[in-house]
C-alpha cells in the first residue's frame, strides 16, 4: 500500500507537537557528540523531515531512499542547498557513496519497519563507507523481543477491541524479526560496534523501538555496549509537547 505523504511525515512527530521540538529536545541531545560532521549520510529521509536539520551540521549530506517519490520531494525541498545530494537506491545498497567517506550515518523512523535481511545488507554497506572514527545512529525495531509473548498470541478479534480501549498497545507496524540484540550482532558481523542501545516505548508501554549508536570497530577500544531501558520515552515526548505549547 502506497503511503500518503500529504503531511510530509510531520504526523509522526505529533507526540512532540512538531518535528522541530522533537529534533531539539529528543534527537539532537542523543547525537550531539556526532555533530558537526564533514559528511553525513541519511538513509530513508522520506520527505526530508530530519534532513532539514542535519544539513546545517555538515559540509556534505547524502540523502538516500528507495522511494522515487521521496527523493523527488527532497530534491525539490533542498534545490537551493547545493551540499545536499539526494539519490535513489534499490533499498539495500549504497554504491553511490565513496568508501571511507562518511563521518556520520543517521536514520530515524524508517528502520523500525525494515526486515532483518535489509538491515543486515545496509550494515554490510556501512562498514566500508564509514571513515575510521565514523559513527552511526539508527532508530530500529525491537519488536522481536515481544513476538512470543502472550499479548502477541491473542487472536485479532480479541486484541483489536482491547487496543481500541487502550488496554493493550499495538506494534505500529514494527518489524517482528528485529531486536536490539540482533542489531548488535549484525553490527559485529560487519565491522561495527554498538556503543549504546536505548530501548524505548512508542505510543505504548512496551519497548518496541531501539536507538542504536555505533562506530567502526577499528575506531577505538571496544567496551561493552551500554544498554538503556527507557520506558518513559513517550512521557518525555508529552512533556516536550506541553512545554512547547506553553512557550508558544
């Protein structure tokens, strides 16, 4: 089913009020140590919601997406920004990016839906594309942690009314074959090392998402990955939304 981009992706920032508030108060604090960066690669930018902010922190930005609709929208949006280059790909390869050229790779809101083999394909590509010392920040699914739970074994006829009553939360189309552990393992297989993984909830109670920060394995001494379980991610979003409204 083709996605309707009439709001240009801004609808996904609704819990924060605006994408500007989400960037300033939630995303930027988690990536501030990676910025500014000489060259940034953004995978699956959609209509450029985060590209709009990332472009101010680099000399060159590659925005790569498998959707021609998204790439055309980004080309229009950033037509007057010559250091932003928007490229169509096949949804798993980065052949247009020179090896050892990327300082920071970023993706938010997209990898949560991505199948494990595609995540693995991108991580295989990223190993050679990152510079020594280069880092990545990817928002991906942790829904696989819950797929064998009693909640997920409930028949739809029972689960749907309970979701409507907000007794149960739902998966928001998260991919069920990805977890934080699996992502960390795929990184290790492809010359990357996870520095931190923050498991967060998304419009519900379960920690179905993960924010993984990683680096090339040969960049520094590999310490154990710091795992953070944050069940208050959505409370943070609600607080930011209230404060943003109060400030006008």
